[in-house]
């Protein structure tokens, strides 16, 4: 009989489908839908939240702010809580996509670090609460880079040519160049920007490439000697290669933060608010810091994290240096100029 | 007569090109080093972390549910579509072929975005079902193309002979058409299944709450996750399962052939 294998296959497929699909219909508890980066909240903490609030938490993931934004802007709904970066929060808020937060239901807001809030784009936490932040800085191999100085001018060092990378991110690359000249990373002055472009073109001669992901691997393996990168990422690479050092240059740098926000289309606002409040608990916050390797701006969590991390002057910046650091903000109409100058940097030989 | 060494060398190079990355991946799933830049010793820790990572297993389940259902649906619709195109001529024949070709040539990004806009316009909540519909859309074309190719060498006289002998359409379909087209249908189905499992761009746009698939999960993990190598462990397990499935099915086929 020749047709039997086909029938068996079809029957097998149907049975298999029913088995895997069946649990998907078990929905009686309230559900909180979170849209975030993968592995961004410690799973045990999510499980504890589910238990405490007798609900189900469903986590979906995106891989860039822009992709998430495009999707929601097109009309995708169903998400109760998002974790975009600050600059994207501003864009979404300005377009009326986010809800105001109910501070009465967020008693844990008192734990948020006031020093960070001074810099934050939404300092009153009206529609966003900071979750995790990271400093941009320089990661390097201590044994290979001779006479290392904590300054952005290191990218001028011709002896490292070809073994250096910078972030493939317009705002981060310009941020470093602007800071090296003593300007604000959020400047909209065309003269300052053109000067920064010239610095970037000069640095580019020494660069292997502009790189956002692989630099961690490259630094850990010794392929790259020096990289511009995020403290959280380089912290991870350090666990693999003890020779790696990380500094925040003395001219200051950019700080990026991912915030927790509730979109207007959320259906389960109470649970989302409760989840934000839960994440702000100092103990929960400290566990998340340990899990992900980034820093949550939560002053009462600081005493609970490991001493090494707490005493690292490149993670918890000394006040003088911290004063020179800025959050990457919205540049409005100047975006066109930035993009044009960035294209010129990219095209330069 | 002296044989040329060229074919042998080419074959070896192609095999290395195909399989070396897979070996590296398998080896790295046992590597204690997170960035797999150096060998830091043998470990099972990624498998342990994988076991406890419920987001990944949820993503695996979503991927399999969507992959299997999309493949099954596309195999039925694609085959019937190919049969219709092959047997009946209409004035819109060219247009019908065009429609079938369309998903093969339209860029994924366009397809994903337009489907998202469509689902939003009709007020359909995004989720597993919308991903399934999107996947079926592009899978149909692949199945239909493979089956159409198979139909090119199909001798229609067999069908006429069967009808002469009194077979009804049901019998003809299940005793003649399906068995003869089976290799094409199954090949098309396998192609559709791999495409569905892989798909990132279209899936991203039409996925809703609770429908994150494995590719979405992996891309997102690259950004922040400290556990990226669990993907190596998962891929190794998938590889083992695939080989086991192929081995078992070969075994079963061998046993059923002599009867």
C-alpha cells in the first residue's frame, strides 16, 4: 500500500498539533503582556510576581527600539508594559502613545536614584520609570594597549590602527567626538557638529570598523585591542577575559537608559503598574542588576549589590565625572543634519 | 586512465564549508567561555540554563506550533492550487501564476509591514493566528512551485485510464494522485517548514502578545542577554532531534518497503 505513509504523516501532524496547542487555550487568570528585550528581567522574579498577584506574565521580545516603535505605530496592540530606551520614550510620549503613571500605586518610586533623575528626560517620572542604565566608555586590553589614558583622544593613536572599533550608532559616535571637543552630546550647533564630523573622519583611519555587537567577542578574543562600548556589555566580556579594562573617559560620556512605560492601548494597567512597582523594590532591583549586569538607578539597591561593582568608579561615576555625562536626548529637526554628517563620516576614506 | 582529483577536492571543500560551522556550534555548546573566543573548559552549564529558561521553551513551542500548522495547511492549499493551475486553463492563467510567484519575489519587509497594516485595518488582534496566516501565505507558493514541477512529468493518461476502469475522483485522488505527487508534496512541505522556522522579518511584524518565536527570541537575546550560548545548546539539541528523526524514518521506510 503506497498511500499509507502519507496518511500516517497527516494523522501524526494533526495529533502533534493538538498536543502542543492544547495548553494554549488554558486562560483563566489575568494576563500581563510585556514587550521587552530578551533576558532583561530575572525569570525567578517574574515567577514570584505571578504568584503574588495570581496572574500570568507573557513576555515578548524585540531587538531594537525602532522595530518596536514601527510595530506599535502601525497599530499593533495588546502590550501592557514596554521597555524602550529614553530617547524612544520621548518620541512615543510626544506622539501621545504613552499613559501617565499613577504615582499613588507606585510607592517604590522613592527608591529611584535622585542623582540620575536630575539628568533624566522625564525627571518627574510622569510617564516613564528608569529600569536599567549603562555608560558608554572605552574597553581595552590592559596588557596590549601601552600607556592607556582615559580620554577619547585614544582613538587618535596610530599604533592601534586596525584593531579598534567604535559603536555603529550615529548618536554614540558623535557623542564621543563632541565630548572630546568639550561640547554637549545633544548639541544642535552646526559648527560644533561639523567639527565633530572632522574628528570622526580622523579617528576612522584607525578603526577596523563601526561595530555594535561583535566587539564584545572581538575584545574577549584579542582581535580588537580597544573598543567604544557599553559598560554592561564590557562587564560581560570581562568575565571571560580578565585582561579587559573599562574606563569612562575624563571628558565625560553618554548614558543610555531603558525605561518602563505603559502604552495607551494597554488593557491591564493595574498589573503593569504593579509590575513597575515590583521592579523598583531594592531587593528585586539588586537581583536584576546581578542577573543582567547593567545598573538600575535605585539608590536603595546599591548597598545590596557586590562590593566590586559598587566600588567601580567607571560604573558608579565620581560626582565630578558624572557631572560631565549626559543622557542622549531628542535633537528634533537637527536629526537631518546629524544623518547627513554621519553619512559623510561613513563615506570618508 | 587517470582520474581528475578536482571533483574530490571540490566535494571535500563543500562538505567542510557546510558542516564545519555546525561542528563549531556543537563544540561551543560545551564551551565554558561565554564569547566562544577561547576554549575555557568543558561544561554542561548552558544545557542547565537552557532547561530552566522558560522564555526559550515558550518560543520553541510557538515556533513548532506555527511551523507544523503552516506546513500542513500550505501542503493542502499549495497542492490543490498547483493541481488547479496544471489541469484547468483560464483566461487569468498568467495572473494566477503571477499571484503564486508574488510571495517568492516580494521582499519580506514589505510583506510583513503590509500584513501588519492589513490585520490592524480589519481589527484583528495580533497573535499566533496572525503569524500562522502570514506563514501560510508564503509557504503555499513554495509547496505549489515544487508540486507544479512534479506535475510537469505527470502522465495524464494514467488518470484517464483510471476513470475508464471506473474509479471515482476520491479513489483517483488517494490511490493515484497523492501517492505519485507525494515526493513533491513532502519536499515542498519540508521547504515550507524550514522557511517557517527561520522566518524573522515577516514574523516580527505580525507577531502579537504571546507569539514570540525562536528567531525573534534569539535576535533579542543578542542585545543584552548573558545567556547567549544557550542558543548553541538548543541548536545542538535540535540537530540531534533532526538526525534521530531522519534515522527513524529511514528505518521505518525500510521495514515497510518489502511488504
